[in-house]
């Protein structure tokens, strides 16, 4: 039985070469977009504020 540890690889070898470059076409997503919903949902907020706070 050989209990000797395995030889360690040089940790700097991982960074000796750069990875393959990523194509620009692979970095851009395309998603369907829609208009944002109306924040006041069709209500007349000025009139509602006046009616709530008048009097």
C-alpha cells in the first residue's frame, strides 16, 4: 500500500491561458417588451384627492 500523497499541480497553471472569448451575439438577450401599466389605473387622482380632503 502506497499512502504517499498525490503530487500537487501548480495552482498558477489554472491561469496560464485565457478562456475562449464569448461572442457578442451570445451575450445579448432579446425579450418581448410591453408598455408599463398606467400607475393611476385610469382614475382621476386630482379629483379624488380634492373630494377626500375638502371640507
